[in-house]
């Protein structure tokens, strides 16, 4: 049984350890996609295709875990899962279709993303529908302070993420391939406001589920995105010089990092 607690917590421990390794590795290595695209990462596909392939396993995986569970009708677990699915529906089916430009994504990046999404979906879905105490997420969970506060944080992150994506998407006119400095929203404070929004989402999810699994996912989000934000910050400074550095932005956490 793949949700045997011994297996489940072993996978969780391995993910925590891997998260530390990934964080420090990405401080040295720039993942070659998006603005940092590098042909040396090997064969690539269009960004739009890559995002769909990379994010679909999280959406589909949570659905499968939910529908196969004996707790499939447990109200609290279902609502938590729907918040997760709403995020990944947007990332899988909406975000890629709104993309502009002709950027490409290496297949190795896509493969890493698929593995990451499957393992984290295993943790979160497994906790909600298989590993958590059987009555943990009944209807009463929706009235707890953890769920209410966590949902507010989660939705704040959703707003920041969507707003930031909108700002970036509208930096260029059709056919333009130049780079521009994003302005407005949380870009006033950080280079990667979209990453900040996503990090806030998963911190909120950790709170609303009040789970170790959610905490590990939030940690992994930081481990993956914080070095990326730092690399993008350096790229903006190399491209725009004092015009960018004078803005005083941090990488991903306002006033901190």
C-alpha cells in the first residue's frame, strides 16, 4: 500500500533532505528556462507545452488520490483538495494558454517538474485522504481558526500570483522580444512577485491543512523558487544596471531575501 505510514514518512523525509540539496544547488546553477533559457540544457519544447506537461501530473494525481480514497466524501478534505486543484487547474489549463512569446523549456526541466509535482501531490493528497486521522477533516474542520486563517493567506497568495503574472504578460506588445522591468503590485518590493505569491499560497495551504505535509510543500516551494528569484535579480541587474539596482528590491521576500 503506497500510503502505508512507514513509506509515506520515508518519502517525506527524503523530500526534506532533497529540498536542502536543491536549494544550495540552484544557488550555483541557473535553471535554463524562461528568461534564463539556455540551449546547453538540451532538447526543448515550447514553454506552453512544457508547462502543461509539467503541471498536469499534480492536477490529475490529486484527482486520482481523492477518487480512490474511502474518505472521498469527507467535506473538509474535499474542500482542501479543491483549493489545491483550483491552483493547478489555473497553472495547467489557463496560465499556459495566456503565454506570449516563443520561449522554450528544456525537457530535463520538465522531467524534474513532473517528479516534483508527483511527489508533493503524493504527500498532500495522501495526507488529506489516507494518512491523516480518519475524522481530522470532517465538516467541522472548515470552522477552525487554522482553516479560516490559512484560506485567507492562500487566497492572498493567489491574488498576488495572478496579478504578477498579468503584469509580466503585458510588458511587451505583440512581436516585441525586448526585456522590460516589471512595475506595480508586489514588484515594488521584490524581483519575483509571482514567486512570492506562489510561496504565500502554499504557506496558506500548510496553515489551512495544519499539516506537516503542507509545511514540507511550502519549504520545497521556497527551496525551488528562492534561488531562481535570486538568479533573476542578478540577470536584471546585469541587463539594466543601476536603473534596476536603485529600485532596492529583494529577491522573493520583501525586505528580507
